[in-house]
């Protein structure tokens, strides 16, 4: 039996600028970035888009079969 691994999906940090004293920050997957940019542009909002660093990978904890 083989273990399935999820592929790491790139994450981006979206900061909404000019939203008050505290900025609103969201973390989204790469597939959502274009829609957020389009939405911000349509509503006259400014956003800052930055890639998030990848989280550290957990070491493989599977036990190998021993003969």
C-alpha cells in the first residue's frame, strides 16, 4: 500500500491597504489571488500581495517494511 501525499499549494498573504488603523491580512491559496486582485480593482481597493514562505515539512514518519 502506498501513502498519498498532498502537494504543497503555494500560499499568498493579501494585505488590504487603507482599511483603517489595523490592516486586514488574509492568507489564500494561489488559485484565489487573481479573483482578489480583480475584486479589489473593481471596488477601488489597494492590496499588497506577497508569497508566504512554505511551512516546514514534517519528516516522513512511515515505517518501512523490514524483511
